[in-house]
C-alpha cells in the first residue's frame, strides 16, 4: 500500500470504526476522542499558540472552547495523562518560541480532585 493509498483509506474511516481492544496505540484528534476512554492518554504539543491555538487566543470566547477541548482530551484517561510541551531550546526560533500551555497548570490543579495521574513533560 502506498502512502497516498493509506492516507485515503484512513480518511474514510470514522474515528470509532473497528476500535480493537489490546496492546496498541490509537492516534486521534481531540474531537474524535470524545466519548472514548483509555488507560493512558498523551496530549502532544501543549504550547500557547498551538493548544490553545493562536486563533482561539485572538477570538472572543475562543479560549473557553479550547479549554473545553483540553478537558475532553484530559478526561479520556482512566489512569494516567501525559501532557507534552517543547522546551524553548527544542523549538524552531523561525516559527517563534511558544510558552507552555496554560491548560497544563489547570490540568495539574485538577489532578487533586480525580483518580487520574497527570504529568507534564518536555
């Protein structure tokens, strides 16, 4: 199967089609993960300007929508969630250096009221 064929095949799948239990990694968007749960969840690139997006930061009410999406992502985990961000020295200066997402601090504060372990790493 070529890369183009694989991408076409994946584009036609619904996010919940043929979900198989077992030892594997499931890669989904936050929107597609709504309603599903896993023992562990990794949310990558938790940077200001990415999550939350730069557009949501500029738009009125946009941060609240992004916060809701972050909550959806974090609450998909039954046991552990890992929030990943890049250190400034690991970022491309040509794209602009982004700070750690504000949602990481909110998630760490939320950990105290849940049975889910929340970790942030770069």
